[in-house]
């Protein structure tokens, strides 16, 4: 499958993908850059999570990077993909284990990026590129992209917290599900333990559906699988969570 694209550079392949939306080319680009997932996952080996889980979540970040990368912005794909993969892993830790903190330097840089981006937008009359932001701030492009990912992550967390008070809608209310087993998802202490018993893909689907409030179709697009497959995996994961947590509560 890859021989016909062997002579093309990464950016040329992405330009072709944007024109054709060829699913085989998309799969080729994902496979071609899987080493980036291992590179990022290795830095989280001591986080107390099985390495296979890190690879599974990191792969979602890679897929997301392939789908979002703009070859016209002058940034190398690896420079864009690494912080995107890292951001996906941080979201996973936040949603599934509730324990990963973002370094203060990254938080501060995230605030600076927002301010500089607003200034440059007024000056240039358009949104600045990552390269222009990095040059203006005297930091690397990767640092800028990581800061942007953190900003997106915290905006999402704020939205989730705004619906998390006692009088606000529950997880089940927000997703429109009627399965009584979803009441179990409100008990984060039990849930953190129960999620560890699921497969990496099941954990990711639960996190995206019930803590990122994504529809099944959005999850399917994110993972590169069909909506029906997401529905089956979600149903099986919920059934397993019910069994696991009911057993735990009975002890």
C-alpha cells in the first residue's frame, strides 16, 4: 500500500490527503508515525499505568493529530503531533485516574500564548502561525503547541465543572442515556478502580463519551471506527462496569 507514496514527503502526503480524503492514505500516515506514540508513551512509563494503555491512548492522539494537521502552516508534523499526543495522555490521566497535574511553566506559557496570539492577530490581521508565535515568544514551536493543547484541556475541564454541582445534570442526563448502570459513573472513587479492569479502548470510549460529552459518532470519528462498533464497545464496557462495581459494592 505504501509504495505508491514512497517518493512523497510528509507534507506532500498531507496535502494529498486534504484533497482526496483517501482512507488508505490516512491509515498510511498514521502507521508511518506510530513511533511518535512510543516516544511520548515512554516518558509516562513510571505513571503507574500499563504501557499498552499508554500506547492505546497515545494512538488516539496520533489519529487526532493526523486529522487536524495543516501542512500549509509551516510546521513539521512531528512538531505538531508530539504535544497533541501528550495532551491526549494528560486528558486520559485526568478523566480516568484524576491525578495528572500540568507543570506550572506550561500553564504560565499557555497564558502567554493567548496574550501574544491576540496581539499578533491585531498586528497581522490574521491568526499567527505556530512558528510566528514561537519566534515572538522566543520559545520552540513544540512548546507553543503544547501550551495550546493545555489551554484547550483546561477550557474543557471548566465546562465539565460548570455542570458538576449537585443541582446540575448528571452524566446520564447530559448523554441522554437511561441505562441505570450509568449511575455508577457518578462515583469517581469506585470508577477509577473499575476502569482499570477494562481494555484500553473501552476506557477511552467511556472517557470520551461520559467525561468529554462526545456523541457516539464523534467518538467513532476520533477513533477511526464505525458508530455501530462504538455502540457495541460502549454497551459491553457499561455491562462490565456494572458487574465490576456491583461486585465491589457487595463486598
